[in-house]
């Protein structure tokens, strides 16, 4: 396994216990950031991060544990890598992708007005707020905004 992030694998492993984001606040975004979901099994996250860093020519910009769901998430470029066992990943596999937006509430209102079906209610998540929607074409998309959190 190889990894280019923050120096060493030991440092990466320590990061799995805390939230780390290069940009902790998405309120400045003028357009959504599209994140393609990639699912990996337990213990495979660091290798996946290394692959996406090397193949995309970019570096890790978010890593966060989600212990309530038995998951760890990482973002590298346009990829959201989600690590967990099969049972923990199952509820998330039907979601096509994630859009990181400036504020989820206007999106929630516009999508409802446009006839989309809310399949996961507007809720607080560890780094902000989000919801999941089924677009009229059948695509299931998570909308999320990030805000700073206390360490």
C-alpha cells in the first residue's frame, strides 16, 4: 500500500479517529461539488485513498469517522470513498452520488417544488446538514452542506 497524504500511514490512521477537512465550510460554494461514491470494505480505505490520489493527481481533502453509522468517509477529488462492512454500506449503495452545496435548505425547497421525492429527511449530519432525494428520472442523490465543528 502507498499513500501520499500528510506524510505517513501512522498519521493517516490517527486521522480516522477525528474529522479532518481542508475546507470545513461549504457556505461559500457557488456551484455544487459532485462526489462520485466508491464503497470499500473494512481496512481498505487507505489503499483506496492512495489509488485515487495517484490516479487523479490530487490529494485527500476530507476524512471523517461516522461512528453512528459504522462508516469512515474520505474525499479525494471527485470521489467520496465510504468504508464499512456490507451491512453498514447497504443503506447507502442506492445513492448515485453526493452534492456538496452552500446551503441545503434552498435545494430542499426547490426539489420539492419540482416534484422530487424526499427519501431521507433533512437532518443534521456530523459536519453540517443533509437530505437524500429521488429525482423524477430515478436518480437518488444526497445533498449536504458542511459547517465548521468543534474539535
